[in-house]
């Protein structure tokens, strides 16, 4: 299919071969009024109700284990800066000239005869992708999901927000993504620990936990195929740690069933808005390759059950044999609300995946109310600590803080994200494993192995680093820190309870 294994030139596969610009007519009645049936995700003639069979994109590599070199679908090729956005067509029904501004739409109606004209052939300005995943969740269903999400989070919500909240104006948006298939060979080498004994020494309140463990030399070498790893391809939505837009909640509604994507056709966009792609493969490749390595690392965990104290990989090799890139529009129902705090504005989103109904959002918080309630809870905690005789009564002291952070996170969901490392389709083949006993270790103080990194994630850090270069701002990695802190607190409490 392609011969790029020997050189570094990418193979470009044209995906818009049979696409026609201009009028597209219903084969039954000739009407150009065609749009998506949001119950089936298929195209339908609005005049005679004829439904069209979805067209699949042709020419791409289907068997990812055969993928070699870099394969790029033509809609994912680099954006050309001076591409004209304005296209003019002659209406084939009445001969009038129809203008389409492709920066905001790929369809327009003829003013004279009301026929619809579409742009389906790719123009290198990022507005025409290779594939589209049609809306299959209708507006009413999305409204119900958003209402359900918001109604659970009303008590501490900002009073203005509560007054103004309505799902009337939610928007159906096609956001641009890149879908990447990867064929790789991975080799992980390191050491793992298996706990053999846990015991306590000392007396009363001075008990200390100790662990004995067996140390092994561990190797996992395997072929890995990854299908449809998805990443935002607009600079704005890529910025998941923006302080004035809650983009991370849109990121969190992934994954989409991208395997059901169909060939792009402008009729799918009718009735919805779309945002065009403004980043190229070069800018996304390092994020994708690092996320692919994270997927490889998480895939090995299925083979590491014996190492309950963790595995410390000292060598992680990931050789990417082939990579295939497609540009896609994926469907999202979006509610947005602008919160104004002094001169700071924060745009809150509630987003619904218009394929899976997965919903995530950010609700503006009424801070004074949350602080007051947390303060009252804290006082209650102090009273409980004074009057209840329990060795762990110090936990009561944290109640106010726990209350605050629990509600802060469940309203703002600032830690929500796409868990690509476990949610991306992949398959591990031809596994070679080595598990050689090295030695027994005694009287260890930590409940997990020193330097264990088999659950480490680097993709999230990396995308922030790259964005920092774009934005010049320093974005802290709240996600990783939150996970790390939660684990530390959880293992501390677990240890304290185990002692009893
Ligand atoms: Zn028709
Ligand atoms: Zn016309």
C-alpha cells in the first residue's frame, strides 16, 4: 500500500477523490435539502425522507499491524497560510454566483433558487477534514443530560448562574481532532517487587509498619497497535489548563467511537457549527508519541499483577514502525456560561459527547457560601475531636478542608481529563516476558516500591510543556499533582487503619 518504510517521506492518501463541490442532490427527488438524522447519525433528505448509506473513507491502512512509515490522510496535511477562505460557485440550477466563506461554513444557499451548495473537496485551510463522526444524540437528549448534571450541583452554585441557567441556547459543535493509528514495538526493562509479609513493630501509638518483599528482574517486549488515539487539533482546545476557559471538561468527554467515522460530507454540518483545525502534525507529533508510550506502559500493567508493590522501569524503548494521521470532526453539545469576577472572566462549559452522552462540566461556585459551610464543618470536626475518644480523631481536624475540596472539585472538575492511557483501543501481541527472582528484601518502610513508575504518565506533562512554549505562561500540572497527593493521603490513611 505504501513504500515509506525505507525513507522518511510521508505517504499522502487522498481521501476526497470522489467528492464534489457545488450542488448535491437527493437521488430520489433531486432536493438539495439534506441533513443529519440525529437519531441514526445518517444523512436524510428533508423533502422526501430518503436516508443515505454512510460512505466510508477509502485508501487508508485498515490493518494497523501492517502500518509502516508515516501515512497522512490528505485532510490532515499542513495548513497553507495564504489559502483563500472565500470560494465562489456557480449554482447549477439557476446560474447565480454563490459565495461560501469556508472559515466559518462549508455550505451556503443560493439566494435565488434556494438550493444548497457545499464544499466537500479539501482546501488546505484546515476546514475540511477526512472524516466526520455524525451527531447521534439529539438536542433534547443533550439538554436533559446537561440539566441532570447542573441540578446535582445547585447548592453551592453562584446565584447569578442559578438565575440565568437555561439549556435553550446549547450549541451543537463539530470540534477538530486528529485521529492517530500507531504500529509500534516496545521493550520495557526494570525491576519489580512482590510483597511477602507485612507486620508492625513497637507498641501502643508508636507502632510502625514494615514490609518484606521479593525483588525480580522484569522484561516485557511486545508488538503494540493503537487505534484512533484522539487529540484536539485547535490550539484553543488543546490548552487544557487555561485559566479563563474550562477546556479540560471538553477533553474529558473523550473517547468517541471514532471507528464509526464516515467520509466527510458538508451536509453533516447543516444545523451545527464547526471550528476549524489550526495546528499541524509537527506540533502534535511529540504529544502523540509520548501518549502512545504511556499507553504501552499502561498495557504492560495487565501482565504485572504479581508485582503488587510496583515496577520500576529503568529502560523504556518504544519504536514506532508506522503512524497514520486523519483529520476528523467530532460532535459535541456545548453549554457555556461566562462568570465575571471583578475584571477576571471565566468561561465555564458543560459538554456532552454527542455519540456516547458522556457529560462533564464546570459550574461557577458561590465561594462565600462554600467557605462558610466548610468553616462550620471544621468547627463540628474540632468538637468531634475533643469529645470523641478515638486514636484517629485527628482526621476530624481535616473535615472542613475535605468538605471544601470535595465540593470544589465536584463543581469545577478541574482535574477531569481524557484518560487516553486506558481508554484508547489497543492490542498487545507477541509478548516476550522475563521474570527472574533476584533477592528477598526485609524490613522495608514504604508500602510501595521505591522508584516504581509503572503508573507514571508523561503525556500530560508534555502537552503542558509544549503549550507553555506557545503561550509563554507557566502552567502547573494540577492533574498529576492531584493524583499524586490523593494517593499519598490514601496510603497514609490506609496505613493508619491497618495498624489498628
Ligand atoms: Zn429526496
Ligand atoms: Zn440557484
